[in-house]
């Protein structure tokens, strides 16, 4: 594996760690959370894999769900916004 700052990649493995200019971030895979906006009060890891697991919002679920959506959009404090699409050529299925 080769590491470059917040980017770590190898055969069938990509990891990105970054600081974002806002806490108003939406997207990052399919996972259960109580609001559309993610909670960034503590560090979290979101995997981008899919499997046949129905969502259950009655408790915190850390399992992968039906779909993979490798995109996020952030609303910045100066009223600008940016989005990032993560294009990956590897299959994103976790069995």
C-alpha cells in the first residue's frame, strides 16, 4: 500500500481521510442516521459497500445497507457548496 497524507490506496482498497470546511455535509454511502445531515460531533468511519440489509432506524446500525452512493455535498459557511463524486473501479459488495 502507498500512503500520501490522507489518502491510502492499494489493490482493491482506498481510504480517504480529510477535514471539511463545514459540518453541513450530506451523502457518503447508504447508512442509517436520524436526520439527513450527518452528525460530526465525533469521528466516524463510513464504509462504501453494499449488501442485502434492510434499514432499521430504531437503533444505531453500523452494517452496510442496500446501496452504495459514493458522493457527498457540503454547504460551506460563505453560502457556497461543493460536491465530490468518488469513482471506484472495484466492486463494492460486502458479503
